[in-house]
C-alpha cells in the first residue's frame, strides 16, 4: 500500500515540475539488414514527377469472361491509375491483380481459391498492385507506381477459374 502511495507522489511531483530543457528526440538505432532480412523492403520505384499519370480504364464482362484491354504500356516509375468496371450482364464479381512476372498466374490463382471472404486476394511478393473484387454494375480503382525494371507484367482476375481467360499484360518501358 505504501509503495503505491510513493508511486503516486512521485508521479505527481514529476507532472508538476516545469521543464527546463526542450524535449529531445529519442535515440534511434540502426539495425543491419543481415540481422532481420524478413523485415527489410526494397525501395519503391522512383517517381518521375515529369511523367503524367497513365490511365488504364479496363472493363470486365461477365458474359465473355475477358478484360476489354489486354495490353497496356507505361514507363518505368510512372504513376498508373487503374479503374476496373464490371459491366453487366453477368452475375460474377471480378478483380484485377498485377503480378511481378509471367508464369506466376496459375500459382497465385491457386493460392487464393479458398479466400472468398478476402475477395480471392492476398498480399504476396509476386503482387505489384490490385483492384478489389467488383460486383456487376460497379467500379473500383487503384493507383500505383510502375515497376523500375522494364518488362512485361501479367495481370489477371483471380476469381477461381477466371485467370485463364481474364488476363493481360502491362508492358513497362524504359523512359
């Protein structure tokens, strides 16, 4: 009991004392990446402020199970704004997932097949950007920075069974 009173008196004394010096920032420590490589991240691609935002308006049609845009070009580091519209008719939702390299489509789609409550999406190393699942008659969007490495980057709808037909390629060109 006396210990608790002592703590309360000490706390009250500290609160009531005026500060004679301005507060200093707490010291920080630098941890080498080799100690915890799982928490280090690569730097995001540099944004070239002189580049306008690339606009990718893409529609998914439930009746054809395809994207209306299957090829799109941007420049390295360019901002990209994607708007996905799920046009009726159709009853199925669709999403848009941009992957880091060709050949990952089937494995990524298989890894999300049981994730209905998450919109058949999960964050993964191979995902660059995505648009959430969109119901028929609705739209959704995202903005991201194009990769810093030129190349072809596949995009898919990851709803089970859709990736084989609902796909395209984002080509990133050197400036």
